[in-house]
């Protein structure tokens, strides 16, 4: 497929730009009965306001949500993430996963920490409202710095409420 927008299949507010290999099976033609199962190997694309360099794995899509099967993976620049769970288009999100950050500087200008670098790993939980989710988990690193403060042995729990609007 090329430049697939989920909104063209399922009317809602969640837009995508998926390009790559898609193995699609489905059932139902009515709004209430339609269910799609996809096994994907995507190149560079977008899901809502988030971009990625590649993504692969299995997911189910219906009129209300996307369910990512265990082991679904995505890559953004020097970061790889593996996750599973559900994302409702106009409701809640419930994802758990792990991420490996080979270069935290990739996130300059993407998150509220403006000067960040090094590498690390994290166990992550994304929950709450899809459009303004909470982000919690555990981050550890052997070389992380933020605003010129450096640590060669960092382990930190985080719990950021309403990540999009408040980031507190």
C-alpha cells in the first residue's frame, strides 16, 4: 500500500500515512461488523501526530480501535520500541512496551526536555485519553544527560500526566 489513511476506512479523527507491505484479512461490510486483521511491514509513516521510520507486526482494526498484538515494533531514528495494547480513536489508550534509545538527542524539539542526549532503555506504560495520554515507567541509562547534567548510572521512575498538554 502507499499513503494509506485509516480515516478513509474508518471515519474518525485518527489519521495515518502507512506505506509498505500489508497482509490484510477482514470480515463484515457494515459499520458494526467490520474487523480487519493486518500483518504489516511499513516504511516511513505517521500515526496521528507521531512519525516513525518503520513499523512491523500484527494488529487488528475495527470501527473503535486498533489492537496491537504482542511484539508489534516500531523504529524512529535511533530508537526501537516493542509494544502491545489498544488505542481507541476517540477514547482511551492502553499500551505497554519497552524501548531502546541509542541516541536521546533524536528527541530534541519533540518532547518537553529541550536538551537531552545519551542512550538508555525504558519499560513504558501509555494510558489515559488517546489525545492527551499519561506516560509512566522506568528508565535506565549508562550515559544520559539533560541540560548539561550528566549521569553514567541513571535509573529513574517517571509518571507524566497528560503528556501532550501539561507534561508535569
